[in-house]
């Protein structure tokens, strides 16, 4: 079975850890972290810093995907699963780009800078609270959509690994 290029595999696993960390921090800070917590701003800054890295990484990942083509899926895989795999991967790429970008634009729209571990990033847009509300909504919806798609992605890998023909074990392509 053909494997993804080493660069693709490294980017995939770094992205996996980073995205799960960011989603976890995001859920914690919006649903569980008290507003008066002394670490409130530090947690938000950590989330934003990881988000900037995620945005840079997805750009690198997209470029890498064009340079290093994905290996073909097994010829015996059902056509519907090939189509769903393509749609799922496309959705992951779109959401991996939209979630951090909408968060960045949300911060800027509300007049807040985005920092990368203390380094102030450029403002991409000016203050506009109405636009900020739209970016906030987009950020939350896209983040939950990404979480849902990640779960489906993991379940598909488990299905192929443990319930399909051995040649359909696509996880081997990513190790």
C-alpha cells in the first residue's frame, strides 16, 4: 500500500494534535472558564497563538497537498466511500482554514489584536462590531462543524481499520 509523503504525514499529525488542543481550549474558555478568572486573558491569548499557527499550517498543508499528491485509495473501495472521502477531506481543509481565519477576523473586528506568543500580528481589518458578530458566529459554527467532521473522519478510519477488508486499512497510509 502506498503511503502519503513524509511531509504530508508530519503535517497531518501535527495538525491533529494542534486542532484537538485548540478545540479543547476553545470549548473550555467559552463554556467553563469564569470571566473573572485570573488566567482568562492568558487562555484566550494561548488559543489565538495556536490559531495563528493552525492558519499558517493549513496554508503549508494546502501547498504540500498540491506538490505531494495523495496516494490513490484502494481500487476495491466502494465508489460511494471514495466520493465521501473526497468530500470529507475537502470539508476538513475548508474548515481548517475558515475556523482560524474567522477567529482572527473576529478579534480584529472587535478591536483586539491577535498575538503569536507575544508577537502582535497585523490587523487584517478594522474595527466593525456588526462584522465582528458575524465572524464570531462563523467561528463558533465552523469550529463545531470541524469537530463533527473530525469525529466522522476518526470513525471512518476505525471502520476501515477494523471492519473492512485488510487492503482498505487506510490508516497505514498515514503512519
